[in-house]
C-alpha cells in the first residue's frame, strides 16, 4: 500500500508541475521543448484527473486534495469555453471556414461540398500545393481567390483565401509571420470594411524562435484597425518588418492553423491584446482539431482558430473531418455584437 501512495504522490506532483508550465511569460514558451510540453497540457490534465481519482480510491486524501486543486484549476482555465451566455448579434451573419490541407493532400471535393453545405462566405486554406490550387480554382461558389506567393518560408505549402462575394481589395501578403505569406481580402460587411486573412505560423519543430515570432505577431492584425500593438517583452526578435498602425478596416478576422492553443502563453498574449477566439464566444467547450487522422488518437489540441477583433462575435462553431488532412476543418458564423462600435 505504501508503494501505491508513493506512486500517486510522484505522478500527481509530476503532472501538477507540468501544468504549472502554462504560467511562464509569453515568449519564453518559444524555447523548446517548453513549447511542446505546454501544448500537451491537456494530456497532463487528463492524467492528473486519473491519479486524483486513484488517490481518493486508495484512501490518500492528501494526494487527492492536491490533485483536486489542479483539476479545479483546469476547469477555471477553460472557463471562457464553458461558461457564459451566447452573444446577441445584430444583422446578417458571415460564415467563414478554415482548413489545413496537409501538403495539399486534402480532398478538394469534400472541402467544396462542406463549404457549400454550410453556406460559407469566405474560405481560408493552408498548406496548399500547386495541384490543389488548380482544383480549388474551379470552385464555382468561390470565384474570387487570392493566394500567397510560394516561397522558402512556406511550412507545408502556401495559404489561400476564397470568397463568394467580390472583395473591395485583396493582397497576397499582409502581416509577416516569418512563414507562408498571409493573403488577405477586404469585403463589405453591412456597410463597413472587414479584413479577412489566412495564416499559418511555423510549427515549433521548424524553429522555436520562428514559431514564437509568428504566434505573437498574430496580434499585429489589429494594426489594420489603426491600433498600436506592443509585442510581449520576451517575444523573439527576428529583425523583420512589423506593420505600422494604420486604419484600413473596421473589423478583422484572422483564421487558420495557428499551431497554438490556449495553453500556450504566447497565444494568450494575442487574446489579451484584443483579439477574440470564436470558439470561446459560443461557450460550448473547446473545439479540438488535431490530430484528426492518427490511429488510436482523438483530436485533443485546438490548433486551428478563427480570431476576430472586438465588435464581432461568433454564435456558431463546428468542426468537420476532411479526407486527406490531419486537421479538422473549422467553421464559424460571425456577426456584429449588439450595440457594438468600431471605435477601439
């Protein structure tokens, strides 16, 4: 019995320490293997719950209480996903969808069918290959398309934006994430300008500093609203050009495989800067998207996101498996928050 108690204490303490890694400052999490360890905190939380139950079952109340503290912390940590009222939206909705196409292997037919089924207005693709680009160029429902120029910084392929409605303007590149170019379009949304971008920061295994720069600079899209954005103190500095604050739009929507989740301090810093996560708006729990095709595994990491600026809210979020890719497609319906103002 003593051996059982020792095992419970060792593992409960180990997973508690693992979960505490979430508290490192934003930017410090770009140091590998911290990035991967923090990203896998959902697994640590599940293991902590298991050993908490085992401790109580074995009569070790001290170890059980320790584990309970961290289980309760996990619930508090996910509070934005779990608790709150659904937003009240005014006016028409905009439906957006993002898919990581896994080196261009995703089924173009399934992407098109699901997008049409959900009446998607703007579709963002990442890891697009030349072959896949040729296929999606024939999507009748999305006649307006722009893609980032392929280059050596691409991580698995280039990014694309496809739209049902004619854009006011478009650009193959917007914010420099030191990864595949981020194409963007501007569309009219109820008489105001909405900028939509497709993004794919580099994954940590392509370089911790590149990952850190890319994720932290997702906040830079707020510069298109004329807002100054300050990067976290420990954000990696790569000497790249950073966007200047200039009012070019009333709202922004940034979507794609962001290779990050709420567990990572750098991603939370993006949310603190003012960007909002559509998945949190609905208060219906996280929407994990990866790994979608690994045998024996279930999606547990929410790596794909639809972020938006203040004034917009999401009332619906859904995921969908697409053949050929290891990420689930992510859909969000957005609208103007009741009583919202574009003044930040």
